[in-house]
C-alpha cells in the first residue's frame, strides 16, 4: 500500500503502520491485514502489480500517474474507489477515464454504501463494481477480490453510472448536513435526499446517455446516498458549517475540514464547485435547483435557510 509519508508523533507514518499493523492516524484501533506493507515510494509500491486499486483524493490522481506509468507491467488493470471528477472545457472527466487515459489501462470502479470505519469493523455492507460493457470477466474478477461474508459485492456493466452516483451523492450529503445544522428534522432531510437523487440521475444521463437507470437502485446509487446523508463526513462538516453560522461565529470549509476530519479530505464542497462550473457553462442551473442552491450556500451567496427554498430561488 502506497502511503503518503508524514510525521505522526515524531515517527514516519509508514514505519508506524509496518511496526504496529495499524494506521494510527486515519483508522485508529483497527488491525490491518498481516500481508499489508506500507510503502512511501509510489513507483516501488506499484512495480510489477497486475491489479491497482486507487483510493486517494481525486484532485491528486493526475499528478500521481506519471510516477505510476513507468512501473506498470503490460496487461495491468485498475479499479477506482474515488469519488470526484476532473473539470474540462467540454464538461468533466471521471477519474476512471482519467486513469485509463493517463496509464493506458482498463479501469473499473467500486462504489457503495461503504463508510470506512464500519467496514473495517467487519459490519455487513454492500458495494457495486462498475465495469465496462463487454468486460464481464474483469468485473467478476474484481468482485471476487473484494467479496466476503460481511462485504457483499455485485457487478454491473456501467462504470460511468456507478462512478457518478458515488461522486454526485456527496453534494446531496452537503445539503443533508445543512438540514441537520438547521435542525429541520427527518421529513425535510428525506425531501432533500429524494430531490437530490432525481438530480443525480438527470445530470448523469444528461452528460452520459449510456448511464443505466437500474444503477441508481444498486448499492452504488440509493444506498450510498442514504448512508452518506446520515453518516458521512460531508454531512458532518456541513452540519458544523451551518451551526457556526447560526452561532454568529462562521468558519470556512478548510477550517472545518481541519478540525473534524483529522487529515482526511472533504470532497463534497469541491465536487459541488466542479459540478456548478459545468452547469453554469451549459446553462443548466435552473434545471438543477437543489445543486445550485447548495453551491450558493457553500460559497456564502445564500444563507443556510435557503436549502428549503431551492425551487423558488432557481425559478423551478
């Protein structure tokens, strides 16, 4: 496992992981697999690997690929667990496509209702492998690799749909956290989640007509949306953001991220900005009133209370 080297209590994180079999900073209290070794040299970590699993914040992928490519053997394949996108002049490029373009390897995705610490404790959950059309053997290979008694994996021929579900639900989770910060209750949160799911599907199929409607009923779709809106880091940070505003001591997103996430990244706000850039460029903001309202609250252009007035504010 490649580990971005950093100091924790005066020791190298990779040395701590290898000595204690535990990532004390990002997953404390959980013993990792005995066959896992932390490696701070990226090229050495991937050298000779036939199967690559990408699990880094999405904004770093493009910068990592030039180091990875020379170390890869021919015939290697990849899978991405990353929720995010790369904005382009024509719209946006998904991370699986970026990996494929930069490394020249086939890239599937694994998405689902998968909060990391619960999986680490081996609590039952599900996930979805999205593979390319006609690549069922590859999809089943990845499914076999991840599937366990407590982690059930299915495979569907829809890389883009699975990846977009995993990416776009983080924006909805920001909205759900805003509802929690305003203490509006479960009825309001359910309404935000329902509209958010509709906008997820509409945007996905607007930009990528090949996306299958059935994918939204997989773990990668509605189940991931539910768990993220109730237990994810985006919801948690959005709730804190609103509570700070209401208390008269507002804090920025980066400050909240640093206080609450212990070095992990808050993906939802960045994804919201990226999606909004695409909507603005295409003149689609009025068709996506919830996404647009959430983004305007994130930027401070609207107060948090606007979360329940999204249709009127966007002229929908």
